[in-house]
C-alpha cells in the first residue's frame, strides 16, 4: 500500500491528462459521426429527387470560402518570414545551449549556425515572394446569384 500512496501526488495530473485525451477522442469521434449522418441525409434527399440546401447558413459558407481564397492568395511571404525568424532564433538558442551548457563551442557553432542560416534563407525568400506568384492557386468560379456585375439588358 506504500507504493500506491507514493504515487499520490502524480495521480491527479496523470488522471487529468488521460481524461483530457479521452475527452478529445470522444469529441472527435462524435463530430465525425454527426458529419457522417449529415452526409447520409444529403444522399437520401438526392436519391428521393429533392434538392438539398448548399449549407445550413449559405452566407457563412460564402464568407468562409472568400476567407480561404484570400488566405491562399498572397500569404506565402509572411509565412516564410515567420519561419525564417523562428529558425534563426532556434539556431541561436542551440548555439547558446550547446556552447555554454555542453561546453562544445565549435560543434555548437556548426549546428546552431546551420539552423540559423536555414532561417536566414527562409527570411530572404520571403523578401522576394510576391502575392499571387505561385501560379497554382485555384480560382473560384462566381456563383450564379452573385450580383457583383450588373445583369445584361436584353432588347
């Protein structure tokens, strides 16, 4: 019984971690099951000849699609810049850690310097990228009910 009570201070964090992981798994499985049932419902409507709605909230769907299109277009440079800064910081941190804690400044300069130069490459790459430069961005077709252009006058 002494062995069990010796683990006492560690049982609460262990139970909390295991419980959190189980709660995440249950939520993910439940969300997947609900989505599967929604898809089956749409398939059943289509089989009966009914036209299912595009989404529960079409305006929210359009907003999300526009935000995804804006996110895909022209955000490469900030991502490369932040990756470069992070890698340079990791390289400097590795150098300091290995040089002072490990006592091997030559190897620390090699490893930390390599990571820092890799980060510098990402940073320089971000300076040369332009928005929409990728060329492989999918273009979204305009919706038929999109009234951004005036209707043609028929004579």
